[in-house]
C-alpha cells in the first residue's frame, strides 16, 4: 500500500514539514524535485500548490493532502475533511480573508462597493460573498501583490491576512471578514473508503494532532519530600493534574506535569522555594489525548 500525499508548496511548506517532523516523519525536500523523500515506506509525497491541492485530491491523483479550507471552498471540491490543523505560515492560528479598502476612501461597508472593482486570488468565494450581500461588483483575479492595487488598479481587495500588518503598511483598512480558514488534512473519497489507506490516514491524523497539542507546551518533573508536596502543588496551575509517584525512598515523591512554556520561567523559581528538588524541564513533540 502506497499513500500518495500532497505537501503544500509555498507559504505553508516549511510549517507543514516542521509539523510532520514533530509528528515523527522526516520529510526532505530538494529545490530540483517536486517529490520529497519521507522516511515512511507507505507514503509517497508530492509538492503541490495549496490552491490546486483539493482538485487533485478530489480527482484521485492524490490520496490525501494538506491545504487551506479556503481553497477547498474556492474549488468547491468534494473531499473528506480528515483533520483540522490550526497552523499557518507565521503563527499557530487561523487566517482571515478580509475585504480591505484604502484608509482615505469613503468605503465603509461592502454595500459601498456596488459597481466597483475588487481584486483577489479568491475569485469564486468573493463572488459568492458579494451575492450574499446583494452587491454587484467586478471581481478581478490578482496574480500577486494585491495590497498595492488600490486605489489605482482596484477599489478594494479581498486578501488573506494573519496579523494585518501588510495591509496597514499599504494604508488599507479592513471593513469585513469574508472567510476564516485553517489548514486541513483532506482525503479522496475512494481512498478514504479503502481500509488500508483509511487506517494510515487515521494514524497520520493522530500523530499530527498530537504534535499540534504539544506546541507551546513543555514537560516538568521534580522530586519533593512528602511534607512539602502540598506547597509544590500550590505552585502549579490549578487546572493541571500532575502525576505523582513514589521514589525508592518512601519519604520522597516524583511530580511530573505538562505546562505552557511561557509560564515555566515564573513557576520554576517558586517550585524551588517550595522545596522542590531535581527540577527538569524537557521539550515535547507529541501529546496524544
């Protein structure tokens, strides 16, 4: 059994390969090849633009792939959504396709764009959005550098953003959100119905979700005398339930827990003050719930 898996080429490529690394898969790319190597003999990878991924998965050229929900919707692709994976190019959150106009313009809502020109890569979705608001406008496909087109080449744009910084740098303001999107692992329907391929995809989903769960988390373990256990537990966040086990000396206990990485620098000194000893912080690759 070989699972043909599409890896998104472009802005999501590095983040996707890093997520697979955390999940336990080593993917190696080459600037001269669209077929990355992977250390799993049951998977065959191919680099595909995210914009095209859903179409190739739907047609069965690929068994599965990773792409944005925005491009699945744009292509109206009939595929199986195997997993939601909330990561993007720069962050581990959703992205937004927004309707943006020049700050100095008199446009304040989508209704103000009746009869105007809107530039975007997301043409079909933008047309459906306008129709849902009863607005007729000319939607032009943009080949890139969309933010620089208003006000000379377009009156408004629909563009993807994570932070909005690029829009602000080009003196644009957001007047509405057209679509929220995140990365999804998708599968061809026939491939999903194949027991061997489905089992492989479910394994991949579990490992990728485990890697996502571990992002921003670290493990922390320490030893404590049983007389000081209450003081140590009082330092740890109330919602966490650490594992507590006896050491060979019955007077001593081992405490093991998972914490947000950003909190550890404040917690470790307080644990030391509470008489914790042998405190070790360690990285996590996966947390399988």
